[in-house]
C-alpha cells in the first residue's frame, strides 16, 4: 500500500471542500443552494433521513401487527445497526427533530432523554454527535468563536429583500466579537467580511459542547457561556468584546449540539441559561454584554429518580415547560435484546466460540426481570408475546391482546430490571473463566447466578431474580435443549416434518370434504386415516370432539394461503407446526434419552450417537460445548 498516495488523495479531497471568500461570494452560493443556510435542527434531521427510512405497515408485516397493532412503524437506517428494540423511542426522537426542523415549538425546547441506567441514553446522544462530525462542512464567519452563520451580517432593514432573493429565512444577530470586528476592521462594509468553511469535531469542541455534572459548591456559569479574560482587563474595559472568551458549551455548541450529562445533578440556578437559550434562542454574554443569539440542539439526559426529584419542585416550572421528554426504556423484545449482545461482543476482542442459545438465555433472563407480573399470563408467555411469537394452547393460537398486557403493566414497564451492562459483564466473566475458549448456556447461567448474588439490591428483588433464573429460564432451556438433541437424532428432520405435514393435509382435506384418498404407493382408494390424524392432533391437546373443527381450520387456512400465492410449508400454521414437531420429537425421545445417558454403547447406539453429535456440530456446536451440553442433558433432562 502506498501510504503517501493515500494521504495525498485525502488532502486533495479536503481542499476541494474548503472555501474562503467574502460574504458576497457566499450569497451567490446560498442563492444556488438555499439549503446551505439551514439551522441546527434541520441539519440533524436531514442527516438522519439521508440514511434512509423504512415504513412498515401492519398489514404487510405479521410481527409488526402483533407488536404494534394497526400502527405503522418507521425504522431509520441511521439507528439500524446500533439500536434494537426501541423503535417507538427512536420514532419520538425523529419526530422531535422533524417538528424542530420546521421551526415548530420543538425548535425552542430541550430534548430530554430519561430512563434506567444502561438503557442507551448516552449512546443515542453519542450517535447524534458523531453524525455531526460526518456532516458536510458549514459556512461560518472567519475568526468567529461561535462559528456563526454569515447571513447574520445582513442588516435588519435589508433582510426581507435578501430573504426573497435567497429563498431563506434569516434568523439571528452577530455575536459581540464579530460586531466589533465589522465596525472596526471592515468599517461596516459587511460584504467584505471573510467567510470560511468549518467542520464539526467532538474532540476539538467545534459545534459540540458538553456540560458534565458540576459540584454544586463549585458551579461556574462560565462553563456554559464563557467568561471575561482577566489577563486582558489591563488593556480593555470589562464590557469590551476583545476581553471576552466565548468558549462556554453554548458558544462552542452553536449551530451544533450542547449535551447536558446527568443534567439534574446540577443545582437549578445553574440551569437558568436553558430558559433563554430555548425560548428566546439567546444566551447571556459574559460580563455586562448583551444577550447573544444561539442556534443549537440542546440534548439532556438523566436517570428517572433525578427527573422525579426535579419535577416535584414547582419552582422549576419554567424549565419543565421547555422540555420535550422522551423515555428510553430497556428493550423488551427477546430477539432484539440478543442483537444488542451480539453487537457488543463483536466489538470486543473475545474470540471464544459461543454455543447456540447462550445469548438467548442471557437475553431471556434480562427481559424477565424487566417485565411487570401479569394476572393474565405467566412471565414466560408474556415474554414470548412481547417477542411477537405465536402462543399455541390446546391446538389454537392464544388470542391475547398485547396492548391489554401493556395497559395492565402501566408506563413503568421497561424502566426497571437488570441493565444491558449487567448481562454483558456476566457474559464477559464467563468468557474470562472459560478454559477452552468456548462458553455455553450453562456457563452463562452460572455467571449470572453469581452476579445476582453479588448485586446490592433489596432481598425481595434478589430472590425474584434468582427464581426467574433457576426456575423459568433454566426450565425453558431444558425444553429447548431436549428438542434440539432429539431433533439431531432425526436425519433430515425438515424433510420428515414436510412429509408428515403433506400427509396430514391430504387426510384432513378428505375428512372435511367427506371424500376418499388414493394411496400413493399402491393406488388403493382409502378412507381418510383418522387414527393418523389423531396421532398428530393429540400432541397439542386437541380433544376428539374438537378435532373436526381443527381440521376445518387447517384446510381453510391452507386454501387461503394458496389463493394469495404463498408457499405452503409445515411451518405455515403454528398449531399444526407445533404438533408435527412434537410428534417427531416424541418418536425419538426415548431413544435419545437411552443413548445419551448410556456410558457403554453397542455398535448401533454408537453409530446413532456419533451421527447426532455431527448434526449438533452442523447446528453450531463445537467439540467442547457439544460434550458439555450432552453431559448436562444426561444428568438433568432425563432423570429416572
């Protein structure tokens, strides 16, 4: 690789983006592309939308319909790779930027994210800050400490005419420093004031201001609005613009973002700048100077306890009225929670093999701790419903309205429980303790168990967490593991399932229509085999009296799918899929139990056992975790 060539190409491309000219030249650029002069909220909204957005209609997506009813869901590519299970939260954030970009009331409000620790508040803010760094450079007055819009040079009496010519709305005034320079250096000839391009940088504090929580005994508003440089007071008066240091968070965050970390850890007096920065879009000047125009996104975030304490004080109403609150809860969808851990682990330097269902088990425990107990369903059923899964009970799909469960739980659901950080630390501990560069669900459950025991929480919550882990999660994993092992004993499980499915459809259709069926092998005309039909149906608890209705439902649904032109497989109808899988699993369960538990196997058993191991490896297990889970299964699944 020619490093010098790479550097030269980069330098050349950056030079093309750089501009230095006068206001007059800048006006011609704006006339050709008025979008250049957009305000901060519009810039951020355009960055988000530029990556693409997918609108999913409930009638087009079964999972979306189950989770959100008749409400369409928008998924933004900007957030797609890093944020999972918080679609509603992201939609609210983007709606805020859209309204603010149209210069609605939200453009004069603070976007405030509140939620439990580790729910992703800081990560969302960090993503928005990094998006600014990837933005095209902005045009700014050369030497301006606030990198303000060059259009601020246009005098008030000429602005209506310039707005008409340029097709933009001119908002804002010059900062004290640029006003002084215009008068003294350029003698009021604003068209000669130099304009340059400037990019955004988090580290260099260019367009991104950050306000960390400050010790109440050491609060200084200069962190927000800059200060008077005392080293220059022997040269200039206190109110002279040349003595000002406009380096506060609002100054450097002008035209970009000002982030307040753990905002309500600060005393309320420290936050009074928010009042004018939002509603009046201006901030106090250091010393005795006039108010300074501010155009920026104000992002704040904190935990719920601090929010509750702050809003309980009625004297804070002025600030509360200027806040758009968006809750950032924990993820409550099993599939999406697993994606979070997969993403974090891919970014780490752990290279161990992770056995199937390991991340799923950890995700299951995390979500169960976050769910509010329901009087309608048990926790595991609720978890599956929240994951968009079909719940089959006695041959029919349970019709439980997810909105009723959410209403029963109240708005607190998802705002408590264990955090993503807690689970990922438990996984990291399991990886660290692994002697064979491989972890499995048993390792992770043991690691979570130890972590919960060490948690500094009340004993009732600790007991509930341990019960969820030992009873609910472990028992569910046992079902999954048994099904996986028994499936591995069946060569071409899917082919056999499809064969059973097709046979069932033929006999069920003949039964419903009161016709005969032709034997494919002998050509003999036979009555539908009710004994065969019942051998499948009984696996999902269908009684003999309700069998006729079930067969009618199955055949009607298959004809419906055929009319729509959809492919028909054994997985099409959830109750029948469940029944077929249970029948196949039952047929080899005893064999798998005997062979797995046996310490000494004959040649035939050894052959079947080895074939099963190979199938498990094909399904994602390695030699180490395959050996571990089979020993675990022998000792825990099939106790005599």
